[in-house]
């Protein structure tokens, strides 16, 4: 459930269950919904029993609707979680892209020539890679739901999620910068032990990724209340009060996170219910389309620079400005999205940015300066990246753990499909130049539900919450972010 939270005026002041609240920050509606303060009990007195987590929920023993804490305590907990969990997940994202994205540096070292393949063969390889990635999405999500993903991204507060995700993808893309410097040195090993430079690159960076993956298996805990282990200490990372703060702040932000425990698998009925949820389809369509304009330029950046006359080592260094611009744009546009409380409109920024650059690359003459072509390609690769915004919106609009699991996989499948499309736009015969309304849906649904909810009395709402078979984002008290 998407809910707004308002900090108290003083960090030391306890937040009472009856403290005044602002209206929801995540939509323009004024429905009287069961909102929560970070440290207060349920705002709508008498309805809190409808939001109690299931008995098997891993944090049930720490659940307390009347529990209170200070803003200063909460800030310390958030910093502690960021340090121990979010920073490590950023490292994991870094390692993921280090091993997966070094194909770009390998291309600059004449990999295609060494393998006796051409651009079209490269496209086919990329298509196979993304297709395997795509087909593994849903099974891997279902398996992780059964055995436990042992990472805390899913329990982030709704309002905090976009910022955390933006930092995850910042670490993910920072890999391209670090990888460029690593490639500058590693590719010079060409000829050592009969191996090409790109072979050394794959071997050494793959080893780094493997070591981080093994360490992550033992380091990450299953939940906030299950941190004790030989590696993390017999007493764990948090005391009882800290665990209560973490569990209750998450459940008051989104009570649906207590509907399943972290080792509970989805049944086929649950899975099919998620697949047929048409409320999520607009986000999937956006995921399918928004990355296509700059995907080809990203995949072929090093090949284009080589074709423009730059050497192997200069080519790798010239990719760095594009990813610096990318990271700045990622953090900036995610901040703008939360600041103005708009997601899909901000998502248009990437398309508006890319259009004039694509037109320029299409029509500039072949005799144009190599540095001009580099500048245009750099600006295109560094276009506004709204992935963090869309992923967090998918999570917000899911409304339940089961739908969030499947929706995240489906959205990412659409993104990988767009990568397949983007990987086949540039063809061998094109080189070296290679020339060849969703928001309204959610506004309508929110207004329709608000009209019904506002017309209900307190007793009618209590009856509805007691008897309804609606779940997740089907409930009348759920509002979609947009």
C-alpha cells in the first residue's frame, strides 16, 4: 500500500498514534485512507486488526500496532541498514555488470575479428543472451520466493525505494567507468600465454564477480529479525528494539508485506492471478519500449569509436564521459520524480532527450568530425535513465507480495525484450555509421476508487475490510502511484 509519511517537528519527539498527518504524497486524491506515521499506531482507530501480518510472517513476534519510537532512532536504523545491506547490494550490482558488461571493452580489442564473426553474429549472440535472461526471470523469482532471496530490497519503505534503487543502478553503471580503466590495463596483456587481451579481460573480471557472489551467499541475512549467524555474530546486527522499529515501520508503510513469509512459495492460482492483473500491464508496455532508442548506441559505442579512427585504449577511455553523464542523470531524474511526485511524466524525459540526437546521427554527413560523432553518441548513451523510477513504481503498484514477485519479473522480461529489439537494429551492412498515454489509466482508477471509499461510513469501511475478498491492488483503499 502506498502511504505518505510525515516526520515530526523534532527528532527527539515521540510520534503518537493520534498525530496529525498530511494527505497522501503519492496521489492527488483526498480519500481518508488508513495512513500511518513512522512511529505512530494506525491512524484510523479500530481498523488496525485488518492489517495484522500472518502468524508465519518472519517478523510477527516484533509486530506491535501501538509501538512508538523517535525519529532519531529511525534515522540511525536506516543508516545502519544502508551501511550493512544497501552498500553490499550496490557491490553486488557492480559485480554483476563487471562480468556482464565487459563485452563492450572486448569489442574494442578486435574480439569479432579474432573469432571470425561479424556484426550480425554479434547481434545473434546478444539476442541469445537476453533471451536466456528473459526466460529465467519468472522461474528465478518463483524459486527465490520459495527458498528466500535473503536480500532486503523488497522491504524498503515505498517512499525510500526509488532513491535506493537509483544508487543500486549508480553502482551498476559505475562499473562501466571502472571497467574502462581496468580494460586500459588488462587489454595490454594480449599475447601473454597465448591469450588475447579480451580473453584476459573475461577471465580476471569473471573471477572478481565469482568471489563477490560467493561472499554474498554467506553475508546476506534472510530478514531483519534473522541476522544472527557465525559470520554475522551470534547476537546478530540488531537488538530487540531495533528489530521492532524495522518491522513496524515497514508494515505501517505497506501492511501487505505481512501477507506472506519470506520462504512461502506462490501457488499456480496466485501466479495466474498476478499474470491476469491488467492494472500492471501499462508498466510492462513502458518497460518494453522506453530503452529501445539508446540501446543500440550503448551496445555499439566502442565499435563506433573504433570505426571513427580511435585506437583501442583511447576508445575505452572515451566511453567514461557517457557513463558519468548517465549516473548524474539517473540520480537527478529520480530525485525530480519524487520531488514533483510524478513518475510516468518524468519517464518521458529519456525519449525527449534521445529524439534530436537520433535525428542528428541519422543525417550528419560521413565526413563529420570524429569528435562530433563521439559527442552525439556520448549524449545518447548518457540519456536520462528512468529504470529506477519504473521499478519502484512496479513495486508500489503491485499492492501485495505475491503480485510484486511476479510483476517485477514480468517488467524485467519486457526490459530484456526491448534489449533484444535494440540489439538487432544495427546491422553489418550499416556500418560504420549505422544509419539505417499510460498515466491517465491510473489517475482514472484512483479517482473511481476514491469516490466509492469517500462515500462509505466508518462502519461500512470496517465491514468491507472484514469481508472483502479483494487483495493487493484490487482493494478500495489502495491507490496507484503515477
